[in-house]
């Protein structure tokens, strides 16, 4: 991956030079909302590459309804997490909406089905899915849950093992192969991600940087650091520490001032994952084993505390108790060199005057071969199939048809237009997007939060607590107990 990233960035930098030669839950403001609905320029979406699911050409479902249990945790009032993958019922000129609609219409017409969406709100709750399975009414042909609800649903027997389903086509490129490999447990697989939806991509944590500030402070090019594999925690901390200013001269650092980093507490956990720290590692039997604590984990944690725990150099909205949007506004106002946030925040930056770029989470050191990222387990929507479905073949076939056509239409619309054209300011960031989406790590120890392991560093970060080893020791037995229970549950499922 290291060589590929360097090559991609080098090509894009050359192209850029040649061209220059000639959740807090708030609804975005009016300017941001207008930017969300801007149509892409004609021809901006590349032609379909022709992915097609392995389904007999003469398949005709005679108008059957295909119901999707869509992930919609907060309802229509929240533009960030309101379902964007199945809600489109007509074209309206907005790129992502129209891609969803076109994808759905294609599948409906090809297989003679009626795809409908059940918008289920309630902070990621799977209550209605559970009721359906308990009643055996088969209300939903496919479903989407966040990783933690999904893990609970799987262990309680509410979901089907995707790995055991005929023609599930899990080896096809429209399913994220990282999720297929890493979300399994005892060779059972209940949750995956892929091109069928974009909601999980919104939750991926990355860094944004202010290009105007890197220039004015005579800092190294972050893109060159990424391409040369020198974008490490040490380099990130070093650059962040160069920017700090009490703008109003009142002797205290707050939202009126300038910082090297604007962030929130999740950054510590995602920083550790980016440093190739594995909360759990699966053994030869495909059972996760606890591998969180090591000298490297402590070292990476301590490296990050140098910037995250210094209130003169960084500001965390989760620590000071303000909305995420407040720090996004600060970044837009050139009050932060770096901002840690999730992909959805990029759309809020479109009205920012200064140019900004996107960066991966830093490497531990230059010897690390790959960058790593992850999803937000609270809101990332993952694909699954409820156990009570009436026709497995129907669900599997249409799911793959939707996923394959999504790779043709929806993913290009999201990647090439929704983010690259409307969300970023330079070609180099496009390569970073490709890098991030291909480097997702689905660490079950973090995603499932066994024994509060996934959330351990979040509270510590908000409280500036540095005693990682002792705090981990206090929960270790609880983590092991929770993991043992999960293993027992999956063994029981495997036994039938």
C-alpha cells in the first residue's frame, strides 16, 4: 500500500501542477445546506464500469416488494445521519439522491421488483427488527444496523450467517473485503459493509488541514509527508505544536484563539488504530484474542498526549462541552491548523474561504507499512439479513444486485462527486480518499466495546488522564469475561 499511495499522490501532484501552469445532531446552516444540494457539473460522474451480480438473466420477481430496514438513527431532521441510501423516491437534481434513485430503478426494472425503504428512527435501535424476528413475520428483506446493535442482534440469533448463504457472493468487489475478513467470528459473518450504502463512510475519522496556515507557518507539505511515509504521530505532533496564539490577548486559550489541533475524544482511539494497535487479534480458529496492551500501545498513547492533553495547543469540543459545529466553525475561520473529524464534516467546509486538504490518521513510525482507519460504531450502518426472512434467495439476489449497481452508480457519485468535486479543494485529497476507504480496519474489540475496552481512552482523553496501563488493568478481567461470553454465544450459534 505504501508504494501505491506514493505513486497515486505523485501522479496527482503532477496533474495539479500542470493544471495550475496554464454530531452533535445539528442541522447545517443555509449555506452548507445549499452546498449539499448543488448538482455536479455535467459529465463529472464516470461511466459505469459494468459490475453485475451473478443472477440468472431471466430472473423475474413479478413485482414483489423488497423491503429495506434502512438505518436512520435520528430521523429526517438530522441531515448528517438521515438515511441517504434508500430514501430517494424521485430525481431532484442532487447528485447523491439521483444516484440512489437510478440505482434502485435499474434493479427494479431488471428484476421486476419494488424496492421500498422502512425508515426506522431511534438512535440506532433495532427494536422493530427484533419484533419482526420474534413474531416471524419476515417484514424486512435486508437490514442495516450499527456494529454494536448488530453484534447484539447476531448473538441473540436475530440475524442470518451471511457466510452460509448460497450465492451471497462475498468475494465480489462490491462488498468491502476488509469487513468480510475482519467482521467474522468463528467463521460466521453477520455484518459487512460495501458499495450498497454510503452511511458507514460518513463516520470514518480523518484529519483536515488548513493549507493557508501550513504555508504561512512555513510547514512541510503534509501530502509529501504522506507520500514519503513520513506522516507519523511524531511529525503530526511537531507540526501541531507550532501553531498556537492567544488572539484576543486575554491570557487564556479558548474558542476565541488559534490552535494546532481541533478535535474530540474519539481521536485517541482512532489514533491508536491508525498506529496499528490492535484491540483484538483473531487466532487460527477465527476467535478474537485480547491484544490491546503492549509497549507500542503505551508509546503511541503517550505520543498523542503531547498534543491532545495540552490546552495551549489543542481544543476538544467533547472536553469543553460544546457542539462539534463550534469547532468546525473555528476551523473554517482559520483558528486551527488541523481538525480531526469524520467524513461527514467535509461537507460543512465547502463555504470555507481558505483551502483545506484531507489527511489519513498518522502512522506510528516510518516503518509502518500501511495506514489504518475505522468506522464510528455508534452510527456506521452495516449490512445484515434478519433470520425471519421468507425467501433467502430473493434477499441475497436483490441485495447483490443493489450492491453491484451501487458500485457502478452510487459509489462514483459519492466518491467522485459528493466528496471529491464538492467536498475537497485539491487533487491530492482525492488520493487520500481512496487510501482511507481501502484501509478500513474492523477491530471487533473496538467496535463491540467488550468490557468498555472500545471506550476506555475516550473518557481518559476528555479528563487528560495519562495512566493508561493502570486504567486498562482495572477493566481487563471484565473485557476477557465479555469476550468469553461472546465466544460462547457464537459457539452456540454454530452448533445450531
